[in-house]
C-alpha cells in the first residue's frame, strides 16, 4: 500500500488550521504532516520533513504567501493549494501567487469559516489530490476517493446535444479552450504568444468566481490581444479572448454572422461550473466545423465528451501533450475517447491557433 499524501497547512487562523486538519486527517490517503501560523514557522518544520502538498494562506504576518511561494518554488518545487479569501483584493493577490507556481485555489469566506470549510470538504480534498498529481518533484499519485460523491451531471443538464447537421464552413473561426490544474500558467504561455490579430477565443479555466476576473485582468496586462472576463451577450471577435466567469456556465451562440456568449446559471457539469463540456458542446452546435477545440492540462475528464462532439461535427481538435502538462488528466481522457486529432506541446498551441486564423 502506498504512503499517504503528507500535507502541511500554513494559515494564521487557528480555526482554519483546525478545520482543515480535521478534514484532511479523516480522508483515507491523506495525512496532516504539520500546521503552522506563518511561513517562517513552517520553514523550521520543513527542515525536518518536507510535505507532498502545501495548503497555503496568501495574506499572513511576518512573511506573505507569495514571498514564501516564490522561495520554495526556487529552492524546492512543491505542489501548493492556495486557501484564499473571496475578495477583489484577495483575488488579485492570489493571481500573483498562481503565477508564481500554485496549482489550485480553495476559497474561504471572511464569515462562517468553520461551517463553510466543513461544507466544502470535498472541494478541498479534490484540490489536494489534484495538486499531488502535478508534475513537480516528490509527487505521489493520489489514491481514488473512497467517500460518497454527488451524481456527475453531463452537459445535457445545460444544453441539448448538437445535431448531426454541421454548420457550413465560413471564414469566421472560433477557438474554444478548456483547462484546469496548471492551466493558469499554461494559458499565459499560449495567450501571450498570440499576435494582436488572432481568432476570437472563449476559455473555460476551472476557477472560483471573482478569481476569474482578476485572472483575466492580469492576462490582459501582458497580452497583445485583449483578454477579459466574459459577460452575458459579449461578442466573440478577432483579437479578443473571453474567460468564462467562475460560478456560472458560458455557452457559445450564433446570431446570423455573429458569435456571442451566454453566461447562465445551472448545476455543476462534470462536477464543474464553469464546465468545459458545456462550452465545447455549445461550440459544436454554434460553430461546427468553423471551430478549433483545445483541451489542456487538468485533472479529471471535464471537456473530453464535449471535445468529441466538436470532433464529430467536423471541428479541428487538439490536446496539450503529456510532456508539457502539469496534470495529464483531461487531455488523456479526450485522447482515449477519440476526440483529439493531434496532441501538441504547450509551446506550439499558439501557432496552431494562428494557423486557424489563416485558413
């Protein structure tokens, strides 16, 4: 039997440390190695034993989470799950931490912390297991979950499947991208490499609400194309990438010669909201063979079924290759289902998008 995944919790709140530790220690395959109220105290403990995964608060006394994160990523790369407060300021700070190498986000509110964390235990456990599979040293494969999990809905819960009749090919191209664990860094690599004239792009990155807006703002500051969080009825036009907002589903629609997005409520699909499957199915229906679907690094299988629907109506489909993924979960499942025409390295995805614009 493999050793349990060892977890260190670093948070200045005693309540958060206690509740997180209780959740982790009750989960088969996980154990709390140590807790610490700040990074300096944590570093002392880490000299004796190094964790497999770190659950890290962002704003703490003595040393903030970003400084600590940059230090360990430089000296001893380790999977990190951020435990951040759901505020605009906190979201911006958290995006800096994601850029520094963190792989997952867990949201904690300012009020009713204990109750919220207890109710969100499944999300916490899944985030830790996803981080433990990330491509950094000292990572062990996560054991399969043993606790009961809610029913896994398909995209049928949000949108009917595409018909067999694919839309006639036109000169207007649409790119739909889906990603999860490791996707914040991967998307930055792709989008910063695009020229100002690029096809319209819609992205689902698994991320909580408020954080998607901060993520889009950060990308917009470093990209030649415009990047912003999608809003209901936004047009999808060349030179623009729309990031699906956290907590809602984003669908591609078409009206005449124009493409636009619908941002809607609904249950989680493939256990995510926004869901890549929902975006890809809507793209199959609205754009057909005029679309390019790209599935990138991430844990689980969200997007695999939707990409197969895009493939079946004649869209071009790509997957990020295993070597360049932080977690080769979503692309692997899409390849397994026959949804992928080609797997390409992360460094070549921008060129594939530009090729789509030239065809």
